[in-house]
């Protein structure tokens, strides 16, 4: 007999009835965030390609496309497969795809959708070209340029120029552009410091584009940017596509960034929460909830408690310990919202997103690409 994990909620259910721990999405705040991104980009000739690694949910990706997104970014081939299966026609795997099985699946996916991928190595380019030839497709490739994140990416200037020439000369590949994501800038707290990092990235991209132009290689897309800096790339006149992802949810760590006015980053609303239940309160200054490490990620710090007079102190596998000022406000069975420190890995711990308005469940969406690691 096959066991299937039950869904924690059903549409029409009162929020108080939703089983815990569960991943909640405040649909009013979510809709506001979609609109705020649109408003912030008014008057700019810019493509928006949100990052699906934040939500791993085709239903959310479709709503982003309804707001004008050209497609989505994915980090893994399995994420891209899940998005295409869910109705997304254009995916950029904003990562390197290495290994015969993964590359074969990527090429096969290009038979069903518009697929692009990054490269920073000539041997990998050859492997992509061979797989594309066998699948009878032409893969879109963007040269990833390291503009300061010091993760993946060929160095700007001549190294990027040489790799772009290899891509352009490959019979079954199309050089679509440059990928230049300054990931290290996204959570730098000061807006001035973030701007300095992005200005350096823009300069490096501009210099690289000039070299490609000398060789007759034109880039249809110059893409990158995240929630913490997207307006800076958008105003550069160099980037023509941006990839914010966390803006739809806003986690506790992004909220610690400072905006241009020096106040906490307030461009978007918190819409994503972990719904949890007080399961023990034997100590007058402590409450224990049922959301621990298997329900939320703590790599960017502990979650915030969406209640006054309480602090999430620490997590173990199945428990979260709260410090509480008034234990009487946290009786056994009380349900509270936690704002995760980092939305992306928190989402990957859940099978469902429970969408609600006011105190009523409106929708339950599967996190189709959960666990899509290869």
C-alpha cells in the first residue's frame, strides 16, 4: 500500500483549522508584491525573469507571467522540467549543467520549450553542443561572467570574450547573451555599499560587451540582478533583463537590508509564513512550537515571531523554542506565524503552499519542484 502525505488544508477552511507546521501565503500581500514590482519598473524597457528557486511552484510562476514576466529562472534541470510541465514556456537554467545525464535531459527539454543555460567552460560548451545535436535542437547559451560573487563564471574581459567565441562557433548552440549576477551584493545592508558593488559589475559587463562587439558578437540578453539590487541594474542601461525572486515573499533577512532612505527595506511586504502550534509551555518564560529545522531554514538567522513579546531562540529537528514575556498569551494549541529568515530553502522543506485571505484558505498549491536538486 502506497502512503501519501495528506495536504494540511483545503480551500474554504478556516485558517485556525490548518494543520501545522504549514507554509502559508498571504495572498493579499503576495498580490501587492507583484504589483509593486510592476510599479517600480514603470517606464523602463526591461524584461523580468523571476527566479523560480524562491517558490518552486508553477502556479506562482504563471501569476508572475500574467504580470508580464517573460519566463523564469531555474537553478537545476529538474526545476526547469517542473516549470515546463506546469505551463511555463521559457526557462533559463541560470547555472552550469555538467554531466551527461543532466545535459541529455536539458537538451530533451529544449524540444518542448525555449531553454537557455549558462556556461563558463569550453569543454562544457562542447558537451552541450553534442547533446543538442543528438536531440535535434539548438540550445541557447549565455556566458556567465564573474562580476564579484566569486562563485561560478568566467572572468570578465578577454576570458569571457574567448568563451563567447567558442559558443558562437558551435553548430547547435546560440549565443544568447551574458549572465552577470552579483549575488554577494544582495544582502549587503547599506544601499550605498550595494550600489558600489553593482556599479563595478556594470563596468565589467560594459567592458566585456565592447570586446564582444568588436568581434561581431551581439548579446540579445544581459541578465542578472536580485531582489536586493534589481533597481540598480535596471537603471544601468546595460542590463536588459532582471531576475528578482524573493520579492514575492520577503523574508526576515532581506528585511534587514537598508533602503535608500536609510530605513529598513520596505519595498515589499512579508507574505510567506510558517504556521506553527504551541506544543509545550511548561516553563513560564518559554513556549515550544512544532516548527523546527524540518519546517524552516535558519541559515540566515532565526525566524521572526509575528507576535509581540516573543522571540524564536533556537531550533532542533521538530521543535522551536520561544522566549515569551507573557506565557498566558501562548496557551497549548495556540497557532502563530513565523517569518522565515531565508525563504528559498524554507519553501523546499514543504509540499504545499496554503494561500489565504483574511482568515480563510483560498487555495492550496503544490510545490512541484520541491527537492529538485539535480
